[in-house]
C-alpha cells in the first residue's frame, strides 16, 4: 500500500526541479510514460540494512512523538529535514555527497544545495517504506559537467493516471479535492506577489543603473530609463498595498478570494519587467551565459561586470512566472468573472 502513496503524497511534497550533483533518469517531456523501478538504482532495496542504520544513527523514530497518522508522520519527517538542512544553492559543499555525509555536515551548520536536501529526503522516506524519486524531465545530457545531467527543466508538468489512495489517507471529504485545491491556490497566488523580492530586485536595478554608463553618463541619469524605473516602483507600491489588504482579510480568518489572482498577475508581470530592465541596463554583456561564472571562488575574468553573469538566466527563467500557479490568462478570466461580474 505504501508504494501507492508515492503517487500522491510524495508527488506533492517531494517534487523538485533544481540541478543536483546526482544522476537523474531523463523522462521525455512530450510523451510522459511510466518509469519502472528497474530504471532507478539509488534507493530500491527497502530491506537494505543501511536504511535501518540511518534511522538508528539519527534517532529518526523520535521525530514522530508517538504520532500514528501516516500523513502526519510524513510531514514530521519532512519538517525535521527542513529544520536541519540550511539551503545554500551556491556552495561549495563539504562531505562526500551521500545522505549521511550531508546530514553530518548540515548538523554542524553547513548549507547545502536543494538537490542535497532532496537526496536526504529520498533516503529517509525510503527508510520508512515510502518510495520516492528524483526525476529530471526534458532534454539533458547525461555526460554534462562531471558526468551528471545538465539542462533539465526546472518547471515540469506531471500527470497522474489511475491513481489509487488508501481510504485511510483521504484528506477531508471525498470529491472535495478541487475545493481544497482552490483554497490552497489562493494562498499560493498571494505569496507569488513577491513584494519583498521585487523591492530587493528594484534596489539591485537602481544600483546597476548607477554603475552602467550611457552617452558618457550614468544610465540612471537617462530620463527615459529613469522613468521606466519610476513606473516599476509605483507598480510595486500599488502591489504592496493590495497585498496588505488581502493579508488584512486573512487576519479576520477570511481565506484569499479572487483578489489573489490580481496579486499573481501583477506580481509575476513586475518580476518579469525587473529582469527585462536589468538586461536592457547591461546591454550585450547580459547575453553570454557562462555557468561557471556563478561558481563560488571562481578566479577567471568575468565577461563584463560581475553582476551581469546571472541576468540572462534569470530573465529566461522568469518567463515561467506568468504560467505557474495558473496562467495569467486564466487569472484574468477569474478576475473578470468573480470580481467584475462580466
């Protein structure tokens, strides 16, 4: 029965899309197909004594505090891992990369890539009989840097067909799944507004505009570019006020309504505009994508200013913000129907 649980619970909680120093099984994104257990080699033998040793070494049974509900046990394990592994997607990373090495170093305060976090989650969940997978979808080269997969997608579409879940794992009332999903999506879309992040990126944009020069003067002194920054700042302030209004309603025990769609649309558009303006500010130096330039401690001469290295990747990556959590086109339909009554 626990192998069935993987399809739903771990599909929700353990999915990730960041690069890891661990081989993936590549799944064709255009024709998704079931991948049999034999295609994986990391954590298949659940009777392996290493799993029992892992539970014993870190006293994982104590994490449950006597809890018997299976879903709550999974969440308690996940929260324990999140509590002890600090995410650091820059590196460098100590240890040998195994789940035990990661945990040992993490307990000393070292940070790890989100992929390392997932490797630990896989090992611990498998130790308790929950089969989990690290999956990379789309095109990628199995012989990338150090022989590991490169170029897989960070955002993936997952299809579950003929899913069966034990009755004991039913959350809420039967046939109310979409109602619960809409409630959760309201909170997700509120968070996607990302006001704090956009404020940080706006400050970064202003700093770049002060450093970059146009016509022999700082770009910030260019009236047309400065106007575009000012327009963005006004939009962020308006978004912040709207976000605070939604949060105020939540303080009254009211779930986010269709107004969360406004936050999602404007928040994602602002994030895309910020990344676009940074590209404009840097000009042709924003085009080269030198992955190694993002590595900590790299001594090679950068292509252009050091702050130019991640801009192209960020710009293209942020095309996704208007798609995930419900595309902006769908959000505009919700706004027109639920708020404007059209």
